[in-house]
C-alpha cells in the first residue's frame, strides 16, 4: 500500500509527523516514522531550552539527530521553533529588558545558522497570541512589544535565506479573534517588507469541542495574503474511554482536515503531532483525555488512519 506521504504527494502535498529522539530506540516507531511520512518536525529538540540552555552555550546534538534521521529517510524538516514563550530557559526570563533583543537575535542567528540548508521551513515565532487576539505577554513581548516578531523574522532571514519563515499557533483553525489577529499580523508584516512566507495552523483538535467548519475558508484567506499554509501539529483527542462512536467522529475530523488542505492550493501539507497514542503529549496535559493519534499503543493503524487514506483517495 502507498504510504500517507505518497498519497499526499499525488496531490502535490506532503504528510509529516512530529519526531522525538526519545523514541529512536523503538524500532516499530522508527519504521513507521521513516515509511509513512515525507516531512518531520522535532517535537522538542530544536526548542530554546534544548539548543541554548545557558547563554551562549549551544547544544545541537538532539536536533542534529532529527536532521540525520530525515536525511536518511528522504524527508524534509520543519524547524520548531526559534522563539516561543514556553520552554524558554530561565536565563532569558532573568535578563534585564535591555538585553533581551540581543539575546533573541543571537539565538535565532546561531540556531537558524547551524541548520541552514537542512530546514525547509522554520516556525520562527510560535504561539504569539492570546485567545482574544491580543499579544501574549512574555519576556520577549515585554522587552520589545510586538516588534519582537519582525526582529526574529529578519534575523532568521539573514541566517538562512532559503528556509521558508513561518508563524505558528493553535486555536487558529477557524475564523475567530485569534486567527484574525494572526491574519492582521501577516498582512502588516508583508506591508512593512518583513520576510514572512507561511502560517502554521497547529490543529490540536478535540471531538468534544466540535470541528472548525470554516477551516478551509480560513486557510484560503491566509493564502490570499500570499503566504503558504500548513497544518503543523494535527491530533484529535477525546475523553477516555474510547468507543466506536468517538473513533468515528475522530476519523471524520482527520478526514475533514485533509479535505480542507486538498481544497486550498497553498496548503502545502499536513503534519501530525506524533504517534502512537502512548507517545502523545495529550494524556500528560489533559486529564482523562487521549487516543489522539493515528496508531494505537501496539502500532495498529486506527480507523482515523484509514479515514486519512480515503480522504487522499487511496484504498
Ligand atoms: O525529558 C524530560 C525528562 O527527562 C523528565 O523526566 C520529564 C519529567 O517531566 O520531562 C521530560 O521533558 C518533557 C518533554 O516534553 C519531553 O517528553 C517536558 O517535561 C514536557 O514539558 C515536554 O512537553 C512538550 C511540550 O510541547 C512542552 O511545551 C511535548 O513533548 C510537546 O509535544 C509539546 O509540543 C507543543 C508544541 O511544541 C507547540 N504546540 C503545542 C504542542 C503541544 O503542547
């Protein structure tokens, strides 16, 4: 049978997954990761707390393992992430405000510079917004205001001129205050001549909250600004225990996401946020929830896997 990525490629898209070096000793994991996907995203290995745990001390080992895996398997790499309020090492939070911009630009320069040539697209800034569309406070925002986004994008462009430069966020699947804030930011950055190539829509969905039925329309409005869009962290969680009704709803959600991407020319691909269920971040964060990925704990493809295959026109 064709892999998910081969099915996506037939439509000019890719299918990707988050990848975690913590599971590279699990041969069932690496076999599926290498076989099914054409793109991988480091789940944690390229984040600031890993890559620069203390000021000026860079650690590229874990991220390099991700790149090596991708190259051995003919996969592209999404860089995740240069600037984020979370997994931000304490030394950044403790800097005097006047030093934060320099530290951020140096971080972006060193990390994007190290991986230059290996990264197809960077999440330059991750999760800048609150749910109401205001900027999230963080050491970066507090020091630079919203200009931190433009400063980060410009530093990334200088360090890796060939990577696509993206902004990435969650709960921006539908048209709402947060996605409109992202839309306005991209529009303004483009008007100001700041390098911005793409928007990542994470896609952390939950069956109990309903499907964002305007996903396609929302992706299209970003595309109409002249940027690529991608679903970057797809999973569909549910309240446990699993039953066949919930799995059917989950399958429909996965298929709906594929359908929306297929309907938007500038949707370049869909990336799932890891597998199997036992390695998902969901149970660690949402009490009593889980079963969010395409493979069960014994690596059997779930009904949602078949739904993705069918959405791509496979059998
Ligand atoms: O590696 C340590 C381990 O040594 C330690 O014993 C253990 C104890 O808690 O923690 C382990 O680190 C954890 C790490 O995942 C690796 O498993 C961290 O505590 C935990 O916070 C971290 O969670 C990650 C989370 O981002 C952090 O914010 C998840 O794996 C990762 O899936 C998740 O990914 C984010 C995206 O980057 C951005 N969008 C949302 C998405 C889901 O939260």
